[in-house]
C-alpha cells in the first residue's frame, strides 16, 4: 500500500526533514505535498487525496494545527492526522484527542521515531505520549504545576484579571490568588507578570491556541 502524505509545518528545515523520512520509507509513502500553515492544509485536503497529514500545532498567525485537524476530520474522517510539536503546552494532548487527532509526536522528546509512529498510525493505532515533556520553569519543573494552577496560568498569560479567571474557572478570587502565590513560591518569580511572561516564553502556555 502506498499512502499519500501531506506535511504542514512553518519551518522549512522541519518540512525538509519530514520529507526525507517519507521519501526514505521504502515506497510505503509518497509525498502528496507540503504547506506552511493550517489553512492551506485544510484546502489541500479538500482537493487532493491525502491519507495522512503530519502537522505542527503552532504555525505563525491564524488557525493552529489542532483546530485544522478538527476541520479536516469533518469532511474527510478517513484522513489520519498526526500532530507534532516542540512545545510543552499542557493542553495540547487533551485538545488533540477532542479534535479526533489519530496520533501525537513530540519533536524534542521522542518516545518513538517518527516513521514508527506513522506506520503504527496507518495500521490503525492511536499513538500518544503519556504526558508532555518536562521543562524547567524558574526553580521548578513544568510538571510540578497542578492542573488548576495551569488553568490559572492560562488566564494570566491571556491578561485576565483575578475576577475574570475566577469567573471562567468557577472558583473564588481568593482561590485564584492562592494559586498564583503557590506558583510564585514554586518558581521563585517575583510577580504575576514575570510568571505569565516566562510561561509564554517557555512554551508552557500558548494562549493563542484557545487554552484558557
């Protein structure tokens, strides 16, 4: 069987690397095309035969890869989607599963080679990591933050006030303040602004990917 593969990534070097993997797979796969943004991936899948999309999450401005995957699945449910990312954003795995993404692969911390994940995906397996990679965040590691602290952190990165975060999460402002204090104590950062700036800069929270 020869499967048609579309590669969607905004970095040319990554696209080229993925192309070489596809071309070197012993004839099992053919390169259907390459695009550098999510909207083009959707359009390509509408008008071409694509068996697998290998797609990054964050590709500059516009729609992200997970939202694009959900759109592709609506009109082409048999097209398999493998999401790839280099960022440790905590919500990506949850969002990918909700969008119907078949498999998920992290560029920096690889549980298995990409071609292995591609093969397993095309055989009908859903391949996901157990968790996103652990990165240093101030004096602690990203995985030391609780789910609720990450929820609050998403709000901070989005510029929300304590009252807005409390309303979004259905908790009290006092609880929001306590979560912020706990994160400052863990990380050693001096202020909520520094907490938000570092979270965004380190890729722990990507607020423009609808994670609030």
